[in-house]
């Protein structure tokens, strides 16, 4: 019997630990065979030579960690510091290799099962009580190794994510900083953003409270589809968010969005956020100009706007702003012409003309205003008499649309 006295137990346990050392290569090969049953290890993310070397160093340190206290410090490989440093390096290496936390833990758990199975194989029947008394020690050594490896793996993944985020921000800033982008800049940015440089994109811009909501949504994700990547840029008090459109994006025959009063597709999360919205521009090369347009549209938002504003909906506001910047005020001229209206006449004329501009049809306008068709014609004629604007002439009607924008 080997377990009658404590000194005898310690000596026998030392023999078993030395037996594990003598079987190190067998343990390594068994680990390499079994770890390749884990999919992420089976696809060669970690090479076989690397697996063998790591398994050899892991088992050597774990076995040294099983020595009784009086033997443990006599072996440099058996120190806890050595095992801790090794586990930290291993966790970081596996993170860089793209091994997931779940796969890493599955691999580390193999260490315990392989060590324990080999202990059972090399022990005698009389060692049953001795093994039972040391099972906690075996598990504790492997668990400490697993905990340190997992912690290091998590820390490295956070560091990698921060590094990747910094790289993305750097390239996004480059895209926004130049009006003319070189082919190299576009190619490098597309690689950093993991996107097709020739894809179709959409972009929104906002400031103030709307910008804060955009940032929150971008952080939460769930924009168009689960895999959708959102790219955020902050500059000059504005927040920009842009994204690549799905390949099935349905615009016109050439891929352009519909030119009606609203966008062809508004992602659900931004339907209630006032922002400038440029939809379906072609490739990263067009990003700088699209960003300027989105910012300009955001500046044209009015209190009544409750969602994204597109160029299709805001062209008249854009034109009005341009004319005012040039010193031309169509609205002032219109106000002066309508000042001659009699009591209540101005409101009736304005209401009628606005409906007609919206419908383009006399009959429909009459139905909407519950008037006779001739009444509508008389009002339109009166409006022309006062302002000189013939609504049947598109160029003159456009002037009115702009003035009232």
C-alpha cells in the first residue's frame, strides 16, 4: 500500500507526477488529435507545429504545478509566475489567431481530461484514495490556467477592437477630409472598413439632439439587417452615419433612387429623426460630396420636419437658399404683389394655388377644395393678374414653388 502515511502519499504522488513528465509527448499528440475536433482549430487558424509546441509547454507547466509544495519551487518551470506568464501569452496569441472564447475554453478543458485520464492509466488500484485526494489540486491548477488564459484572451480582443476602431476612424476621417480621393485612399479605406468601394451607399447628417439619437442608433446597430455595418464620423458639430446598401437595393434602372418627394427606402430607426439624407450614391469616391449635401440638407430642416430630408423633397429649399445668398428674394416680391388682395382674398388664392401646385390638375383641386371647376380657374387667373405668374408655364410655377419653400 502506498497511502498508509502522509510521507508515503507525497512520495507516491511525486512518482505519478514524474510519470506524467515521462509521457509528455504522448500527452501532446493526444491533445493535438482531440483539439482538431474543435472547428476553429480544425481549419488551421493555428498551425500544427504551433499546436504541438504550445501543448508541450502547457503540459510541462501544468505537471510542474501538480508537484507537492516542497518540490514545486525547485523547478523553474513549475513556478506559478511562469504558468501565469505563459497563459497570458497564450490567450493573447489565440485572440490574434481569431479563436473564439468558446473554442479556447473547450481546448483548455481538454488539458484536465487528458491529464486526469493519463493519471488513471499510470496509477495502480491502490492509488484510488491518493488520486481522490488530489483531484481538487489537478482541477485547481488547470482552472487557474484556464482563467488566466481566458482573461488575457478577452483583454487582447478588447485591445484589437479598439485598434481596429481607431484604424476605421482614421480612414473615415481621410474620406471626409478630401473632395478628390485617390484610388489608393479608396482601396485602403475599403479594406479598413471591410466594404466594397464600388457599392452604393447612403448617408445621413444631423446636429444637436438629432445627432445624439443618430449616435445611439449607430451604437445599437440593427439598421437594415443584422450584419449591417454602420460608419460614424463627427466633424464641426455634425454627426454623419453612412452605410453600404444591400445588393438588392431597388432604385431606378441604373440603381439611382426614385425622384419623388421622399426616399425610396428609409431605415426604420431613423424615420423619426430630423436629418439630412442622401440615398444611394455610387461608391466611396462620391462620399465627400454626398456628405456635404447631407450636411446642407440638415441645415435646411424646419421645425415641422419629423424625419429625414432628401434632396428630392428639399430642392426648392436649396434653390431658395441659393437665391437668397445671391441677394434675390422671390418671397418678398410675391408678398408685395399679393398685398393688393381684398379681405380674405389672399388666403383663398394662396390655398388654391398651393393645392394646384401639388396636384397639377384643375378638377382634382376643385374636388379637394369643394369648389366648382370654374371657381378654381377664376382664382388662378386672379393670381396671375396680381403676380404675373402663369402657373401653366413650368418655369414660372417653379419660381413660386421656390418662393414658398
